[in-house]
């Protein structure tokens, strides 16, 4: 029957095509660059109303699937299989089978890997069947050809506006930057660069990961002295006041939902309090880092037993009075009372959760919702299976051990936020050596405490060391020993982006450190270079000198848009720049200038100026603001790290700049460097 139906449609379709020219599907092809060597070929099909075409996965005796074939060539290779947008799947009465088809629009994508350095034409053919409810067409295979333009062949010319009595290589003052934002920005904007954004790659956290993190914090908060004993008390309350087990389970589940609602609402309140974008400033704002340093320091000292952090007693009394009500409201106020009573223990986890979220809505919402879920799980679980209560460990001195251990870890985390602020202000207080010394001592003391070699006033006697305490002590001691070589210059790559960089170390402040450079130059500009990451000699916030020096030594200039408190910048320097081949290129073939967008050094009064930054008027007051505006207006991106390579005319030597997302791949970063250097030599040498 199916074959007869197909034959009928074929004959009928030929008759239709003989009577009229029908072309219900139009296909447009485009190429999208994915990386330096990969492109996506995208086929956009637009389908007229009442018509549909079929999926590439269609099989059996039914309609003909869409097919796209590519002519083999040594210039490229296919990566994976052809992909398509999601089709509609329905039972077709004519073909008497399940069919997959598209209405109105369809997209087919094939990824390719380029194997040549020259542009080339990619060809092939496609064919499809298109049908309505009463007719089908079978257009003959149609050939296609598309030009794949390789970035290395493009000459991206960006002419900087010249002013009288000025050379084009000198970094413009704020007025000149504004002119470049209008004149040269469209030509300097690169296709492969990400769109302007206020968040760097390290801030783009999937919602589900934030949610899981919140659940983890919620579960961890359960094993604290002011929460753990409350679990059997609350569950027993529900079991005793209900005559049926079903009623107890219902109330326990309502109790869970109330806890989740309370903490989710708290996340939304934090969002409203901070505003739409303020949370994004945590990673680089010295003020925010200092606030959280103080917050976590107070929580840490509290966990060590110096004092208790409690919310006002009047709040608890009012809430507790409402919990005597019956029904859902009574249960809700019981949950609210638990949240208030346990704040002295949960506050430390909520504080850490706040410092870890950056997005103005998604992350606080899912983070605190996850916390509420993790925190509430035992109350519902033990009500459903009350026999499990018997297997719970009894409250005792081990809870205080957990609390003190968390307090020591909280002090270590507080130092991280203090270090961020210190890096931004460049006060040289928490240098790499000082920071590591404090962490070594804190983690060593954590191990010593877990072994029971010293006790605090609230600790009970421990006649022996349990297996869990022993393993955690071993972990703390091992981590402490791992950090010790860092005092003498070991890279400590596991802590890249967490501890201060090697350039912020006392041992690294030696004139002779770093890769050797010419001792003198015609203008003495080489003397202005400082020791940069991995011993490289760089210009620090001195674009004008760097450009002039690059002209003198006939090398391209790599601009390193970075930040003192930029974790991903340190990861790039510690893990990519240390590669021997990459480091050789950076030290021998390029001049490097590092521009710190979070530098707080005040600009001279005559250089301060109000500029249009996005939708706001902003006064450029600091070095960091100057470089941040320069990066955004010139290269249309505001995340760090971000690298561009230019020649003496400020012309990009590569199709695109490169950031952390692709730059962390060492072969990609190396190819990007060598490609730009080859372009420079071709044009200028």
C-alpha cells in the first residue's frame, strides 16, 4: 500500500510539474567561522505555506529525505554528520507511516575543518522532496558553490585618525579615543570576537551549575551545631501531632516548600537590593571585595567560637508566635523561625553563595533556590521514612569540630577577597609570599586541629582520631606542603587565578629578572619595561612608549587587556604563556604592553574627561577606566583577558583578537600569534 501511494504521488507530481513551474522551497547558504580552522556551513530553507520538506533522517518506503552532498577536496574535511533543526513528527495517512518534516523553515548545518591557508570554493549538491496535502514535487539535484574566505588572506586596514603635530603611533588622549571610536571602530571590529559584554568568560555560569552549587551549600549547612539537632526535633513534631503518617508527610513536604520559598525570596531580594548589574562588579571591584572580606572574616571568627551571630530576638519572638497557627501559615512560620534561629550557622554558606554569583537575576535566583532545596531535603525525607532517623549520628562534639574547621577555611577565603582588593589598589600588602604564608599556616593549623593536637574552649575531649578526621587532616597537610615551594617561585598552577601572580612577588622584583632585551635603544625606551608574567619584559600601562619601541625594533605590538584581579588572566599567563614555544614567540617576536582595566591610579586632571560609555556619560578618572574605554571603543569588547596584535599604524594583523574562551587552547593561541607575525613581516619587512 505504501509503495502504491508513493508511486501515485510520483506520477501525480510529474503531471503537476508539467503544467506549472513550482518552486516552494528556497535555500540560502552561508558560512560561519567557528575558530581559526573550523567553519559551519548553514543551509537556510524557506518553505512556502501549505508545503513541507522532509528530514534528513527520514527512512523507509515513505517520502524522500533531504540530502546534501559535498564534493571531496583536499582543502577541507567534514567534522561529524550533517545536523538539522528539530523536525515535526506525525503519522502520515497517505504514506501510512511516521514521517519527520519541516514547515515554513528548516536549517541544516555541516561543520568543516579547513586544511589550507588560502581561500577556496566548496561545492556540492542538494536535493529534497516537497509536498502539500494533495501533491509533491521532486526537484532535480541542485548544485551549489560557496567561497570559504580564510582569515589570513584578509587585510584588515584600520587607519587611526591623525592630528596635526602628532604621530599615528601615540596613544590618543581621551578626546582622540572618542574620535577613534567613531572613525576606526567599524573597521577594527572583528567577526570572530565576542560581542561587547560586561561579563568575562569566567562569569558565564550555567544556571544548573549554580543550582547544584546552592544544593551543595544547603546540604553542608545541615551538619552545623545550630541546624543538625533541629532535624529530628522538627520531624518528630510532625509525626507526633498527626494521627496518620500521610498527614505527617504532607506537613513535612509543606515545611520543605516553605524553606525553599523563603531562601528563593531571599535571593530575589538580594537581586533587587544590588540592582541589575552590581553583582557583576564583585570579581573586580575593590569595594565589593573589601566588603566580603570583612563579612567572611566576621563569620570565620564567629565559627571559631569568639561570638555568636544572631538576628534580633524580637524577630524570632514575633515569628514564633505566628507558628502556633494551624494550617499552612503555621508551618510557614515554623520554617521562617528555623531560618532565623539557624542564621548563625547558615550565614557563612549564604555569604559564600552571594560572593559566587555574578548575574543580576539568574544566578541569585537559582543559587538560593538550590540552597533551600538542599537545606530542606532531610525534613521531608525523614518524615517519609522515619526509621532512617535511628541511623543518624547523634549530636555531639563532632559538630563543633565541623564548625571550627569551617571557620578556619572561611578565614582563608576571606584572604582571597582581601588579596583582590590589594591587587586592584596595588598596595603591596598581601604580596604572593605574604598570602601564601598565611594560607600555609591556616591549612596547617586545620590539619593540626583535626588531629586533635590542640583544642578550643568549646571543644570536647577526643580520646582518638576518627578515620574521617584523619583523611581530612591529611588533605589539609598535603595542601599546605604543596604551597611551600611557591614561596621561592614555584608556579603552583593548581592555584592559578586564586593566589597573587608571580609578578606580585617580592622575589620577582629584581632588575635582572626576566627575558633579556636590548639594554639600550635610540630613545632609551627599553629601560621603561618591567618584569611581566613568566619573566617576560613588558610595558606596564604605557601604550605610547610600547608603540614607539615597537617601531624602533621593527616588531608587532601585542596589547594585553588585563586586570590585577582577573583570575582568567592569571590562568592564561600560568598555563598558556608558560608553554616553551609560546613563550619563545612572546619574548623574541613581539613587544607586549599590559593595560590594566581595573587600575585605580588617578589620571592627571587634564586627562580626565567625560565620555559616552554605552548609554551613560562617564568621567574617565583612573588609568583603568581609560584603558577599559579604549578597549571597548576601539575593539568593541570589554571582557578580559583580551589580546590584539597591531602594527605601527595600529592596524590589526589578525582577523580577530583572542580572549580566554579560545586562547586557553595552546595550539590555537600559538597559531594566532604566528599568523599575526607572518602578516607583519609580509607587510613591513
